[in-house]
């Protein structure tokens, strides 16, 4: 991150009202480059062990490729795409060798030390970019209900309560290659927030609500609050929940820092 700014961050994960945890989340600080971080969420599907194997594979692939990534000379979008492609292939091979049908979403953002950010996603896990309490942009789900919204058949509000909201049009592990969307933020500014989360989280918050939470709470407080509120709103029927929050803050001139916290580590 550019001199004069710092990143504060937190992750949160909870199995919600499910019997087992199929989500995975990580915030990985680059082993050699200060201020270079990767936030990633994977929502596994396909039975108890199948879904967890799929999300585990996404995280394993991400860690391996990010650790060998060089921010000075490597192309960040290519590395993110490689995470998706390699995890997709291994998940498909896992399906061949078992009776399960493992699949996973992925939503990831990479922040470079110079302050630019790239993100990628496949499925219905999301990445959000906020400045203060205002949403700048979010990913668009690869889902049936998002297609209905795009066609104008239903509203965003109706999509949240649609009975087929869990039907995905693409994700990792399917027969076809996963649909992949990328986005580039040339320069993050103090007051910016990035969130990657599974549908077990975003389903329960409007963009305005999420913006209010991010602008008034620290990343650690925001992850705890959103998990608690989503669980309450799920009324005993909530999904697994996982999210990573990163905020860009102004700092007196000094060496760039990354401060991270792990919250709600319930699996």
C-alpha cells in the first residue's frame, strides 16, 4: 500500500444453522511483499465432505499461486484467473474419483502495494467496493435469479426472496468452464472498503445497510456484527457464513502496515 496509508482487515466464518461448514475464507499477506494481500471466499457445494473438499481446494490453490506471485513483474489478473482454472480442474478430477459432485464458488480480491486492486469471481459469492457508506461496485452473480434481474423480469428485492435463488448458472467443478468476471480498481483511497462474502452473508443486507456498517465499524466489529445479524435474520434456517473485510485508512507517514484479525472461527 502507498506510503501514508494502511490496511486494516478481518475475516469471519460461522457454520450458521447448517450441520457442517462448507465455506472457506482467508486473508493472506504476501510472504515477501508488505502491503500485498489476497482476500478470498469459497462456498463449497456437493454434500458434507464434497463441498468442503471443493472449497479447501480453492484455498489451497490460491495460497500456492499467491506465494509464488511477484507484484513487481507478474500480471495479477492472470494469476487470479489461474487460481480459478487450476482449482476448477482439480475439483472436476475429485468428482471423477468419488461418488460426490463437489462444486465451489470463488470471490477474491488482490491488493498490490502501489494501491491498485484486482478482483475475480465465479458463482454467487460476491466482492463489494465501498467508499465510506456508498457502494461503488459489486460483482454480479452467475445465478438464475440474477439473469431474471438482468432481463427485467424481477427486481433486486424480489431476487432476495426468490424460491430459486440458490440455482447457479456457473461455478467451479461443473462440466463447463466456470464463468469468470474480473474488475480493476486503479487506486484505492482512504475511506475505501472491500468485502468478499458468501451468499449466507450478503443475502441478509441491502447495499445501504452494508455501507452503514462498513463506514461506522472497524473490520473486526463489522465481521462480528454482520455474522450475528445474518444469523438472527436467518431465523434458524441460515446458510454457512463467511466474509473478509479490508479497509483503507490514512496514516501518518511511516512504513506501510497490514493489520489483520480472525473473528468467529466456528467451523
